[in-house]
């Protein structure tokens, strides 16, 4: 076999390996999804695109995508993007303090939530809820505009599709990207 033919075959093999790897990574490790709605403002905005990692364990503070097992007006399954506030065994409570602000408590400790904008806070107390096995308590970062666990519904841990790694926005000739960090417990 001549040298030029070997080089062409190696190049073709390299391209095939790259395509197979890209397919595997995109189908088994990551996916992208757009944000729809204001429930996660000021962390995520309507129209943002999200890069989601499909593997791993989910922890307190993760922003996740999950299937609600509900349908929208067109019969399509609804997916939420929310922040995990409580995991199995955690007790979550929302109470008003002397300053008039409502705070979330996890296992008796007030959460420090730097991602919340002062205009996006809650306006109601909630009795303590202990998260059962196989469930998680979720809240949107825009508490005034979010349908979340405060309505009594908990997410199912087996319905989580993945953890949001970053959000990006493309438009008007600009590209904006930001990593979505886990918060500390």
C-alpha cells in the first residue's frame, strides 16, 4: 500500500472515530435545551440555552431539568428547570423573619441565597415538609413567578434529566456564556 493511500485511510478513520465520539457524548453525556418562562430569573432567562450534563449525583443547590409528568396545552410533556432545595430526609420550611422577609430553612438552618434578586422573593410562609425517599424539593430563583414545591408537589429523583452546567445566549451579534455553579450547603 502506498503512503498516500495510508494517509487517506488514517484520515477517514480519524473522522469516523470523531463522529462516533461526538455522537456518544451528545447522546449519553450532554444535551441542550432552551429556557421558557421567567421562573429562574435572575439566574436564567427566557430564551437562554442550557448545556445539561446527564450523569452524576444531584446535590442540594443544583439547577436541574426534570420531567413533571404533566402535559402542556398541546399534549407535550412539560419539563421544569429549578433549583434543588431539599433532598430525601431534608426538612424544608419557609418562614417570615422580623425584617418582614420570607426565608427558606433547610434542616433548621437559614439558606444564604445570593442568586435571588430582592424583587424575586417569596410572600408566604410554608409549614415544614420532610422530603421522602425518591423525591426532592425544588424552587425557582424567581420566587414570585415560579410554580414549584411550595404548591405541595415534590419532584421525583428518577425524573431528573440532568444538571445545568452553563447557560448561553446568542443574539444581536453577541455571545454570552456563564457557568451555573452549585451553591454550598
